[in-house]
């Protein structure tokens, strides 16, 4: 039985909404205690990561794997909107290195302020979205991710051509500038995890025209009362373009469709 004084997880996304049971709230701290008691090296413990990470984290990785597989035959790069701690961009980079090692033209572009939410729209708020505020979901991961991406490049095939590029700043401004400065860009996967209305709408406006038939458009927070803005941007798109939104059978969050 978990001790009563077990600490709750501290990640902002874990604290918002209260959807977790008490046992789920304690699981992270209990796993960490086991991790710290293990006398092995940190590298050895990381190599055995399924022992220590929560089921939900493995679910997340498997979900991104399934989404990535859909993009393999499609020409274009991967655009992730909302990098946060970097789980997504580094997963896409690792999967590309493993499943398509010679596809050096497929890049992984990650957009984020790396300073939290730059602003919040009225469409981002509901009665239960109390955690949606300016500066929310702050993660100073930019420098670490650049270092990890370089380490990943150093050991993969054709690694002299960088796989990951991070675009720092308010996406409503950086996305239009990026598209203008990269006229070669095609997008095989647009993964939207900004959570908010305005940057999601900007991403759809500028990246959708660059997505060939068969490309994958994926949303991370559709139909989620905690993050209504992302759904609002999707609904506005569906007023002009019907989307066949599908889901993975084991993941409650991601909704995706193929561009026709």
C-alpha cells in the first residue's frame, strides 16, 4: 500500500484537471524511490526504463510510433507544434533514425516559446480550465534538447546532416516567418500540441497548404475540456474542410486524419 506521505507528480500537465486517482498521483514518486534505491549506474537504469516510467509514458511513446509509421511513405518533414520537455521531437528523431535511416531530407521541426504560454485567448477558457494562463506549461528545455539532438546525430546514419531544428518564440510570429524563409518545405506530419487556440490556428493556416495527400494531421488535445482552444481551431477548419478524425484504440488523447 502506498505511503500516505508519497509526493504527487509535479509536471504541470499532471496537475491540471484532477483526472487521476490517488494511486496514479503517487505512482511517479514511488517509482522514483525504487530508481534511487537501485545501486546500479544511472545509465543502466535508463537502459531499463520500462521498470521505472509510468504506463502512460509508454502509451505515449507507442502512440507516436503508430502515428510516425503512417508518415513513412509520405514525402515531407515533421512539424511538431508545442515541444514542452521534448518527448515528441526526440521520439520522432529516434524513430526516423531507426525506421528510415537514409531519409536525410525528413527533418523534425519543433516550435515552442520555451517560456510557457505567450498569451491566452477567450476561446482557451472553460469552467475547468483553471490552469490555462499566460506563462503556463513553462519548460526551459531548449538548450538541453539542442545538445541531445546533436548527440543523437553523432551516432546515427548520415548524422552529419542535423535531424532536429528548434524554432524558438511565439508561433503566431515564428511560423509565418519560417514558412517564408523555407520555400522548399513539405510537411508529412503536422502534430499540434500547442493546446491553445491562436497558435494552433496559425499552424493550420500556414502548414496545411504544404501537406501532400496522405500526410497526417494530428491533434493532441481534441475534445478535452481542459484545453478547448485546440478544438475550437479544429472546428473552424472543419467548417470549410471535413476531416475524418480517427483515434488510436489505446490512447484517449490523440486525434488524427489523413489529408485527402
